C-alpha cells in the first residue's frame, strides 16, 4: 500500500532515531539502508521541509530527527512524502462522489479510510523501531 518513497522515509527515520540525536551524513544513511543516494536526498528534503528532520551542512553535518521517535507518527511521515488524497477522496477517484452522490463503494470506503488514517495517526516511530529490532 505504501510506495517505495514512503517505505524509505520510514526506514530512514528509524535509522535516525537510533543515532542518539547525532547528525548522520546522507551518504552514510544511503549506504546503511541500501537506498540510492539521490533518491534519499530528495526524501530528506521533504522531511526537512515538513519539520521532521533537521539538516546541517559542513563537517560534522548531516541530518537528525527534530522530534523524539515517540512524537513522530506514521501519518506525519505519510503527509511529508506521499500523496494522502486517498484518505480524503473517493476510492475510485470520482470527483463527484460524495454523501449525496455516492459511488458504489462510498459508504463502505468511508469507515475503512477513517480506520487507515487512525492507524497511521496513532502509531509512532518508536513503535516501528521496536518492531524492526525484534524482527
């Protein structure tokens, strides 16, 4: 369900959460996580713009988390790097679909969409980190 960019963003944030607030170079992250450097750079730019990551140039620079892993939710990551329109619109993409003019899936998709949004909003990076450590 999540695109590769979002998956990489989550993996990157988990790695940064393990760096104890130290700056980590983008090149080191790319190598550690086996993510193409330029692709990771674009992801990190989005995470910086959304305030999830700090960046610093120069010697000893790199990126680090701006918030604790307990404060960063999956929804925050989704909103930073992915199109979350699917959480707000018709599952079939019909612009005219609404409560007054529903598509065949409208009334069933609404609760599912709400539950997906709730799941991403209530689980944190700290929980994901714990899952990765146990796996």
